C-alpha cells in the first residue's frame, strides 16, 4: 500500500497512471517480483506482490522516488508526494491470498466509486475474469490456481467468490494485517516467518569510509567529492554515496547532505536520477553492486 501524502492526489489523468505503470514494470523485472493483483485509486495504490530474494524495499523506494520526481516535474511542484514509507503485509498464500485480492479489487466499491468492480478500469479484476485480457506485468496464476484446476473453472469460482459478503470484523483484519499489523497467516506460518525472515543488515560504516570506497571506485580523490567540484563523475559519486548511505547504512539523507555540503533537495533529486541510471545502464548497476559487496566485506572484517 502506497498512499499520497495527506491524502493528496497521485493520479490526475491516464498519463500519470501509465507512467506509474511503466516505472513499476521496470522495477518488477529488475527485482524479479510478480504482480498478482492491483488497484490504482486517485490518492493511493494497492498491490499484491510475490517477492523474490531481492528485498521488496529496493523496488518500492525506486518506484516512489522516480514517480515523485516525474510527477513534480510535470506539475511544477516540490516536496513529498507519498506518505512516508510504503506499508507491507506478509500474506500466507494458502490462507489469505484470495481474500487479499478480493479486498484489493473491491476498493472502488467500498469508496462508492462504482457498484460493480467490473466497472472500474484501473484494477486487475477484469483480467481475472477474462481469458482474452492479458497484461505483461500481471501474473494471475498464483491466485487463480487457488480457485480451480482449470482456467475456466477457476474464473467461475473467482466470480462467485467476489460476490460473497464480507464481515466487517474480517475486513478489519485484512485492513490491519493480522493482530500485529504485519503478517496474515496461521500460527505455523507466523512461527516460520519469525524464524526465517530477518531485517536486512544495516552497516555502521562511517561517511568518511564510504566516501573513500566510492572515490576509489570512480578513480577520483575524496577531496574532490567534498569540494565544490561539479564534474560529472564527482556529481555521480556524491549521488552514489547518498544512495548507499540511505539504503545500507544508518545515515539519513539529511546527514549525508550536510556531510557533502549540499542542499537536501539537490541530493534527493540526484539520487532519483541515479536510480534511473541503475535500471537503464548495466555499467552503473555493476559499480553499485561492487560497492555493496565491498561494504559487506568491510562489515564482515574481510
């Protein structure tokens, strides 16, 4: 779930939606994620995603930052577009995936925008019902297989399932994400999650040490990075320091901006541009991956 800051609009027209989907598609491919269901509302989005070994945060951070940058440029605005960090609930596929997809597809009905989810074009509900409708980004198989063994039978049962009443207490459980707000599943699933899922490690590397690593990778002097030098390699190196610091260390963008002597708005814009480059250019991606590996080796004392 990703919401507009203070419930502000994030989609004004179809061009906004299509650009959001373009960025999302690139992120899904890069991070090896599968989109199982979606609903784009005026001021928030809901997605059911099947994750891989790559942390979900990688795609979501890039998605929110890249779309915010594009949106701000298009509408001549500044500042945050989304309400802080995205919210994620880990769902037991066998027990709750069907209910979560129904919850997502019925969003426009609960918002009283339509009486039938079939009348709302910006969700994946129509694709679940029709074998003729296809989407390069959407993968309906994980959910449909829970309804039936054949596509035709699964779609019939899905349509029936969507028409069943949902008790308010159960709706609230889905909305909150279980008793702890993060996991939907039975006791065995919860125990398995707590034993297997850990937060990604956060490095204690100092900004000085990180600057030295990046300077070596870019074959430039650390002093140039900390100076007023505006050459392209130096500007990119600063953006790399900011991205790695925010994603892999305990430092905030504000701390990095102060350390580098740059405005936080400038650094934010440069990090957004860098995330675009990582997706588009394999050379930039290779540099970043090499630096991440180096940070890991340093933390492990190798």
